[in-house]
């Protein structure tokens, strides 16, 4: 697929949605695309282009109005253990702005894991070092 740095907003919006989460595989970042739609909450909806470096892995979302980095509250995939042990895994989140589309890219040196969507939430977790 195309390099996200070279794509316009219209090209990113046109990326087809992935049919199933288990088809996505490993990814290390995502681009936040505003859809122009409003959620019932009054906030804008987002589509997410999942990436491995600058290459597209798939697209999800569309009805999401909130992003949870490393799970709700930031406690990670194994949040029960994090709460009990009072230790939260450290993950290096980075954000930059794509030059052609003007969209935000969120990425990490860790592999990332998606949770099933809960309502309008886009929940992404630290999946550990590759």
C-alpha cells in the first residue's frame, strides 16, 4: 500500500475498512482521520489508519469519538494486575503531523494491540516490544 507521508486527506479517507480485527496483525502506529461526522456525544468521529512504520496495515473506527492510549485509564492490557500491583507499564507514545494530509500520527517503538470497540471508544494497548 501507499506511504502515509505521501497521501492526501481524501486518499486516507478512501482507505477501506478492515473486515475483522484478527486480519490486522502487527502495527506500531495509527493516523487519526476526522470523518466529518458528529457522534451523539457532540464530538467529531474519527477513522484510524493502522500503520507499520509508514505503510498502511488497515483501517478501523469511523464512529469513534474518543481514543484511549494503553487502555482506559492508561493501565495497559493487563489492567487488573496493574491496579493490584500499583505498577503501570511504560510505553513511549509519539505524535507527529503528516506533511501532505495534515493528519496526526500516533506511534510507538512497541507493537500495538487493539481492543474490540466498546461503543464509540478506540482502545489501543501496548503489546510489548517486537
